[in-house]
């Protein structure tokens, strides 16, 4: 076959295939952190030494008691299907833990175990959002909020988080965005990527706004209890008068179990059945032996959690001290999670780059990987996110490399 004819035939086949894709498939995106990680790994494969501060993953290993529980479960044959919402023992353990932490009374039958917190977010939004429904969410923020809302046919309504307001999602600002089409409000505290923590009055006010609007309040609490400076965590579940709060959480950050893929949602009674059906069609159920590991995580010793949080706080303090030496940036002290969101607009303005272009340059020319703020939403442009889930030695070297990079760029 002549090359020209072959190319024409392949093009026609491609066009035919593309016509079969749903419009919905073009509305969903993926996390930018994984793309940056891949780019950094490519540089390392070429022999480049790269300090990783881009990915949001604990650098600790899963505690031994949790691993032993999984191995014991495997040895006893826990390799089969379970009920879609999870085994009763784990659901009860989650209900008990949430009830004790938040001072509420959670019925275990309202707990749905999921394959990671991300599935809980996806299923929650897909279960309540219809075409044209509006969902208010923090921007910058976790990309799935906007992406899944658009995928569901809803209208993402971003609430801009600003440095001047401590990157907080205040009731006053949310109230200005509420319309008769508002179906859900999403909050995240401690917050990714900004490290901000909602105050008690913030949470109470947001609960009232959601109830008045007849909207669901989806609370992403995956970074609890990673809190610093003695701050307390407040959940809308503690203040809700109506059955409209969906709490999503998981084991990834708290117990260093990112690869285990274990999360959960505490949902209103009316959502249990439809959301269970959705989860059944998605993944059938979480892995059985992983669920037994989850029980041990909740009921076993919590020393490892406290140790990790204390370590994150020490690292945060060390990073903040080192950042004082870096010119051309501004930032706020993170109150929770393990991220620092840095304003690099002065640097970007000098070199005429976007934050995404800057990230590529930092990897290739300076051997340091960070996350571009635009990957966390349109209002994240002009910022970079660094994760301090790394050793202090690596973090200090990474900040040193950022300092050299920005000094060089600002002198151009």
C-alpha cells in the first residue's frame, strides 16, 4: 500500500473512532502532580539528580501493625468479594472513630467504604449533581472537585482563595455565590494545597448556608489530623441540623497508606442506597484484606500518627526558616496538611513564564520538582506548591536549589 493511501485510511479510521467518544470524556482531567512526577522521573532516567517536592504522599512506611494485620488476613483467606459498602466490622470501627473524634453519633450503616478517598469524592458528586446544578468549591483546591463536577454535567463555581484572607473559605464569600441552582458546597480542611484550616465559626457558618440553600455540604477531611500549632479540627458533621452533610476521608495520609487505596464516606441516610449502587458498578468492593488492615489502623496504637504529625511540623518549621533566604517570593505559614503554597508571581513576571513552564525549567535546569499552582485551579496560577513529605535534608537542599534558581531568574 502506498504511504499516502495508508495515511488517509488511518486518518479516516481515527475520525470514525473519535466520533464515538462521549462529550463527557473531554470534561474530565487528571491530577497535575502525577504528570510532574513522570517528568521528574524522566529527568532522573537521563541521569539528573532531582529533589522531589511535587507529590502529596507521606514518605513514611505503613506502620508494622497494619501490615501484619493485612498479612494475617491474607493467610486466613481474606481474598474474596465483600459487601459493596465494606465489611461490617470496618464500617463499625469507622463510625466509632468518627463519633469519638467529632462528638457525634454516627450510625455505621451510614458509612460506605471506598477504594481510596478519591472514589468517595467521585461517588459523592456523581450521586447528587445533575445537569446544570452548581457546585461551589475552593480554588485553588484539589482538582477532582472541579473535574468530577463537570463530568457529572454540573457547573463548577470556584470560590477564590486569597493570601490576603489566609486562604480561608469564609461563609460570607460562599454566600455571595449561592443561587437557586446551588446543589453542593465542597470544603477541605486542612486544605490542599494552601495548608489553611477552617475556624469553628467558619464551619458553623458554612453549615447554616448549606442548610438554608437546601444544598449538600461535602467535607473532604483527608488531611485530618495533620494540624500544627495546637489547632483544632472542626467538621460540619458536628454542627449539622439537617441530614445534608457528606464527610469523605481515608487512610492514605494519616496512616501512610496511599497505595492501599482505602477511604470512606459518611453519608445521609437517603444517599446510602443510591451511592452503594454506584460504587457496586464502579469497583464492586474494596479489597477484603485491605479492609482488615483498616480495622487495625483505627483500633491499634496511634503513636505512629502522632509521630508523623510532629515530624511534619518540624519539617514545616525548617522549611519556613530556609525560605527566608529565598528572594522574590511570598507565602503564608501552613496550619495543617503537608504543603506550602508559594507566590512566585514576581519571578514569573521577570522571566515571562507560566507556573507550569517554570516547573519544567526547575526540573531540567535546577533538579528540583515542585507543582505548578495552575494544576490546582485557575486561581492557583502564579503559585507553586511544595510538599514537605520528604526528609529534612532533601527539603533543605530543594529549597536551596529554588533559591539559586529564583536568584538567577530575577537577575536577568
